[in-house]
C-alpha cells in the first residue's frame, strides 16, 4: 500500500497541495474505474453487433497467406464461436474506448489541470490514439500476414497437416496487434515522464543505447517475424520516435530552466 500512498501524495501535489483523506482518493479512483467500465461495456456491445464484419477483418490476413487457409481453421468447443465473438468484441471495444480511457486516467492522475492544460490534453489524447491505431494497423497489415505465412510454409515444408483453431489464431493475432499498438505509445510515455520531471534530457541521452536495445527486444517479442528486413523496417520508426522524444524532453528541460532563471531574476530585482 506504500506505493498507493505515494501516488495519492502526487495527486495532492498536482491538485494545488490540497490534502485529501485516503478515502476521498479511493472514491475518485472508484468513479474513474466505473466510468471506464461503462465506456468499455458500451463499446463492446457495439462491437459485438458488428461481429460478422470483425470476423471478416480477422480472416483477411489469412486470405493473404493462402485463399484456402480461413476454411481450414476450426473450433473445438460447442460455445467456441460465441466465446471468440466476445473476445473479439472486447479487443475491438478497447480500441474504440482507448481515447476515453486515456482521458479518464489523465483526469484522475492530474486532477488540477488548468484550462490551457486541458486544451493541450485533448490533442495529446488524439495523438496517443493515432499512434495506437497506427501500431495496430501496421501489425495487422504487415507483421501478422508475414508471420502467419512463415509458420504456414514451415508446416508444409516438414509435411505436417495444419489444424489450427480459431481461438489460437485469435489469441496470437490480438496479442501481436495490440502489443505493437502499445509499443507505439512509448513516445507519449517518455514525454509525459519528462513533463512530470521524472526523467530529463541528460538521463535519456546517457541511457539511449539501453533504450534502443529494449525497443528492439520488445519488437522482437511482440512481432516475431522471421524476415529481418520487415523487422528492421518496423523497428526503425519506433527508434526514430524515441529519438524525437529525447529532443522533445530537451526542449521541455530548456523551457523549465528558462522559467526558473526568469523567476530567480524577478526575485533578485
């Protein structure tokens, strides 16, 4: 519970040093979770209504590998089709509700945002959503077909009969697409940590090689494509975004330093 207490102290600092009882923080957290659940359930219901269209989208990477592959996938349980539809609606609902979740979490973490900061928050949420969708789309269009195609060809090369199941394919594809989408959120996280003063340009520049290594490892885990050209092509944009974020944090540090110098000068005058 110590980490929770520390987090609540951070909320109080962002709320103009207003000290709140522990239960008030928990009440704010409860309402944040309730709002997120309501939005998530709503988007899930909408997604479930369009489950046939979503299943057709799920089949598209398989058609690109082999036109007969979608017909080869099977379900092994009586309720398998319904369970897959629910899981598909859940992940599609997350994609639809993502900007709302980010807004609710941001409002909870930083409750005392000024009008100017709220104006900056909305474009930030929009940028976060675009980065997430871009990562999901790149994984869906490029990584997933190439990875499935590799394993499909490998099975044929060793003369094994393919009996893939829909739940296995869905689990693999959803992890890959959403994992890469979340990986594209790295720039937002770095800039946010810079704005909060948790990291600075000196720290990021000194640990740049470690950051690059972590990005490449995460890309390899999330997108286990056997094609090195595809892997490098997909890793370079993430590394480039990370490098841009380092210099954005430099601008933040420079602006913060100028404000501090101006304040010190005013006090001396």
